[in-house]
C-alpha cells in the first residue's frame, strides 16, 4: 500500500483504519504540499519511497535506508516534480474466449519532472518479488 | 490492488455510442455477419473477403483514479498465411460495420508491445490523457467504474490464397497503468 507524508507532518495511508481503500486522488488533491510517497510492499514490509522535493529515492533493506538519485542528478537539472504511482497490469484475451483476469507486471513509484527541457518520467519499477529497477521514460 | 475488470462492449449495425449503450460481449469472433458474439462456423468468411468490422470499446470496472498508457497487441500465436487483423485504436463510429477494408492509422495490430499508446483514452476532449471519462461511465460499484476507451475497430482480412478452416489460435494482450 502507499503512504503519503505532507509538509505539515500529516500522513495519509492508502488503507484506512477501518480497512477501506482511499483513492489516490486524495494524494493528488494535496500534491503541492506532498513531501514523500512511500510504498510498503509485501509481507516482509520492504519499503520504497521517493522524496518529492529533491527527487531522492529510498529503499529500506535490512532495516537500513539506502538512498540514491536519478543518474547525473543535481539540484538544477530537475524541476517541477509531480508524483508517480501506478500499477501496471496485463490481461490476455483470445478472440473466442474474451478478456482474462489481469496480472500485475510491476508497481511504479517516482516522479515526473522537467529535465533538460523535457518532461521525463523517472520511477522505480517494483515487481511482485520486490525486486526493482529505475526507469526513465 | 487487484486488477480491474476489463470487458468488451460492441456496437452493431447503426447503433451509435452516446445514443446506444453498446452490448457487452465475451468474444471478438470475426465473421461474415455483423453480429455480437457470433459463431464463426455460422458466419464463414469467403477467401478473398474481409470479415465484418468490429466496433469495440474496452470498459474498465473497479476503483481507480486514472488509467493511462494503454497498449494492445498480439502477444502469441501465428497467423495463417494470407490472413491479417487490422486495428484502429481510436475511431469515430460512422455508419454500420461492413466488409469494406477499414481505414486505420495503426495498420495491422502490433505483434509485440508497441512503443506508443495505441488504445486511446481521454478525459473530456483531451486525447490520450487517460481515463476516467466521467461522461461515459456506465456502472457504479467503484470510483470511476465503468469508464470506457475510445472506439476501436478490428477487422480480419484474407486473400483468395488464405487456407480454409478455423483460424489460428491467437492471444492478444491489453496493458495499462492504473492508480
């Protein structure tokens, strides 16, 4: 599930205390004050996050956070961060049997930003085994 | 999050989206008649003819804020010789489906994951902005449940050299991002 932390320290969890699921739209409604977006993944609670003010990614491995930036990052090369969170699904279908149930390809967590005059999508692609890679589109 | 429920919605004859809700179908069988969920053996295509075109929307049901980056392609199986499937990921439905070769910017359906989004989703009049399209919501179990893609048009083409018999088993895939 995702967890959003805002500049005032408030937190919004995707799953409410009652077990209901929030819409991601609630994060987008406060995007101007969004500070970090975290993915809590799997039964081992591996954590991934992205800091929306600096573009810094974090992965918690063995109770220790490891941080990294997009390739040749520096403060001046990326501007206008917008959060990215999505789940990529694939459904197979045959002409004669209709559309099958979808399978999760990966979860995307990151941001889009202006880089060298172009808007780029820069995100972690996290698969069902919690392996991940950094994608730039 | 579980995947969304994705269904085909078909329009036949002079039915027009906006004035007719469409028919939920479970197959995309091609044939020599303009019929939803047709039985191919009862609507055989003469070698050298096209099938009737299919006017289809993809309908997405479940809770979501947006759907983007939708791609459709043939992911497995091999066509028989001199058989092809034409595809258009964004069309206006004008008139009834026919056996006249469709006009499509996309040509044949891609045989691998395309680099561009070939299933058009739009918010309002903004092309390829994603879903939801609140003006085209048809059910309400979820947040924007029931949102639909643009009309897609499909058509199987043959030549006089195409082999007789049932078509090859082909698998297609729809891929999308949901948040």
